[in-house]
């Protein structure tokens, strides 16, 4: 059974370039699962704050965690209206004219209010999801949280219920009159790649490097020239 | 002469983990110049919006541009209090315990109000900077904006005057008691890499591929195992 679409509401309705927008939950979830950093926005005292944070998805919720002194987490736990945006940068789009330069990207913008997670079982599931989101399978190896840690961490759950995805792909969209200019135009694809892992200097001898470390983000095929 | 530091003010003072924070303009500028996407936050009608946008720096200002119908640009042009955040993801930090997992990153968070750019000369400089930010040197090849384009685009200037940088580097910070666990710990470095350029299908024959395309983001040395 397909998941229900998210939105649209007034603020999440796609206002422009509708062909780039999507309320399909499958598209939204794929972007959320590929991203590593979200940008969390909220307002307080006349200022808006946009903070990069780690996150993980479980079903229809995102989980964020950190120290209780973290300003963003505290605001979210207190029910602040928030916006959570995840952006994947896929390429630079070079057009023949300066103003048609663009970027290929996939992004999700979510609106809503978070709730603090107090139940220890849900906290443990969130901790596992946060580790697995960084490296799939990691939660099987890492030591799970103990009671003291669960009491001293702040975890919030943010609903994936209102928002939209936006996707731009493909070549530049130059004016017809510019197509004959002797200027290279096209896309420079970008991707986030891992390089050789750097062991913790405190790592003892004989601890094997797990497959989720050696194979991290190196498997995506090169699309090559189109 | 070094540029003046930015901030700190109440909202940009570094509240926690001060060793990770920095108000040094050199650090701030380096992060802004390496990033490609910023996340722009503002509030209106009780909602906060966080939108990914391209940008470019000229001196002590960031420039953003787009269609006049763009909600974020319009709010900025009207003087909305905004927060502009740029985040570079440098690595995944795998700790022995779930809650000490982290990410290595460099980010800049700026606060302020933008102003609309109406002067055609400044608009042209911004257009060139936006193209050059995507691919250094691009503005020499691309057709510059004409008067019609300058009248139909919205460009805003956001001051780099109040804010801070945050940087996390290095290995995980596990509890002493966990150091002996037989679990691999360390960093998986990440970097944004370009792959083979994809020419626009409408590109005519014989147009050479510029060096800023073939050499785009492929030159950073691999740090290798530490």
C-alpha cells in the first residue's frame, strides 16, 4: 500500500515550476534517506535560526538528538513551529548565459512541530536509526545507549506530514537565441564520495574494518557523459 | 589588513562547545567560498521557511538571485530578518557507542537583513560572481545579462556582518570505558566530487570543454588513512 502523499497546504503548496515539485511520499523518503544533514529552521525572539543537524527517518517521522542545552533541540522540544530541509546537490548546470546557470538538486522541505521523545524504547530505536543512517548496519556493532545516557540526551520526533520535494535534473535551459554561441554548456555532475577511512588513534590492534566503512558511498555508478 | 571579525551578538554568540566555534572572517569566508548551496531561513505568518539557494560572495556580502516570484527572495528584498547557513560535510564519525556518533563539518550561520540590488552595475557584478562561484572563470565565457534580464531578475545583497562559523574535525570522542570495545571507530571522510561532464544535447560541434569543467572539484588531495 503506497504511503499517503504529504501536504499540500498553503505553505507547502508548490507555487512555481510545478514540474519540479512533488508531494509523493516515495520521492520524499528517498531524499530523506540519502541525505546526511538537515537544516532545521525556527524563529524565536524575532530571529530565525537555521542549524545543520544529523537526523534519521523511522517510518513517518524524523528523529533528531543532542544535548539538552542545544538551542534548536530545546525549541523543537518546546513545540516551536519548524521547517526541516534536506538538500542533495547533484550537479552544476552551466548555461550559455549567466542568468540561466543553475544547479541540479533534490530537496525536501517539511513543516511542523516536533515532540520530545520520553519513552526509553523509542529513544533506543532512535539511537539505532541515527547510527544506521550514518552507516547502514552500524547499530549492530556500536554499544547501545545506557540508562544514564538516555536520561541526559534530548531526542525529538518530527512528523513527515506536511511539505514537498523539489527536483531539478537535466541540461541548462538557454534562450533560443543563445544556442549558437560558441560556449560550452551542460552539467557537471556532483556526488558525495567517501575516501579512505581514518581509524581512531585510540583504536586497539586487530579490530576489523566493517564493510559499511570500506564500502561507504563509493558504490554509486558513474553516469558518465550523457 | 585582516577583515574584522563578525559578531558575536546575543544570537550569534557561541553558546556551547566554544572550541568548535569561530568568529574569524578568514574562516567564515573560506567556508562560504567552498560551499555551493546556502539554506536561507525566514519567518512569515507564523511559519518558518528554509530554502536551498545558490549564492556568491563579493567582499563582505552574499548575493542571491532568482525570479521576482520566488517567495524567499521577495521576503528578503522586503527586509525580512533572515538566517543564511552554509554547511560543508567533511566526514562521518563512527564512535564505539551509539550516542557519540557524529559528523565532521564546517558551517557558517549568518544573521541579518538583505537589501534589493537595483543598480545595473552591481547587478552585473553579482551575475558574474554567481557564475564564477559555480565554476571559477565562467563569467568570462558566458553571455552577460542584458537590460531586459536585469529588469526581470531579483537580486539581493546579504551582509556578512553577524554570525559565526563552527568546525568539527578529528576522531570520535568516546567514553574512557568504551575504548577497549572490539568495535571499529574512526572517521569516514566525505567530499563532494565531480564526475564526467554531460554536454547539453543542444551543444553544437567543436565547442571545447573549458578547463574549469574538466578540472572541477577533482583536484583536492586525498587525505588518505591518518
